[in-house]
C-alpha cells in the first residue's frame, strides 16, 4: 500500500529535520554502525475508511489554470512504530525525547496524532544496544485531484506533504 510508505517517509523526514538519525526499519544489528541514537520507523496496523461519497469530496477552482479540479480523499487509521537504539542509555533516552516531540507536534498536517505509548528503556542483548520502542496511533488523510476533463487520475498524496 503506497499510503503506508508515505506515512513512514513523512515521519522519517520529520525526525531527521529535528536532528535525529532516522530510517526505515531494518535489521537491528546494523545499528552498531552508528555512534549516536538511531530511530527506525515502520507502519504497523492500518485500517482505511472512505471520505465523502465514494471518496469524492467536491470541486475546487484552480485560479492559475482557470480550471476546475475534482478532489478525492481517503483516511487511514494507522499505528506508527518507532524504535530508538543507542550505545548509551542517555543517547537512547535523548533520542526518545526528540522523537516524542516530533510525533506529538511535528508531523505534517495530514497525520493527526492520537495516543503515544513508550515501553521502558531496556538493554537488548542481541544487538548490545539500549532500546526504547514506541507506538503512535494516528489518522492519516490523503487527497487526490484530477484536472477538468482529464481522464487520468492522480495518486493520493498525504495531506500537508510537499511534492516535487
């Protein structure tokens, strides 16, 4: 599901913008390669719901082009999974604090945060690193617009994320 990747990538970008090294989830053993705290991000459970009538939200007028565009939307209930690892407990804790700030107030407008829960700090024997796991329940809103008379349909994009 392309929308899950958009959610994950938006969270990773938001964490990186606040100075926390973040990447898509991968084998934890690779975390030993870094001296600072590292966050891995994934999307767990996802449930979708329809917005409007069959995802149709209405029309908007594009002033620049002088055309009308149809707007479609969808909403996902998702669980964002974040793991913070570090060689020292203090690094892990500091990374967790930064991540919590971002998850509760620094995500794009299309991701509406719900409950954030963190497990306690623990030593992970397999990786020989400190670990804190977090889960954020959220709603993610996606929109798509089609040009007047166009037969092609644009992909749904996470609301509040700039695309190039």
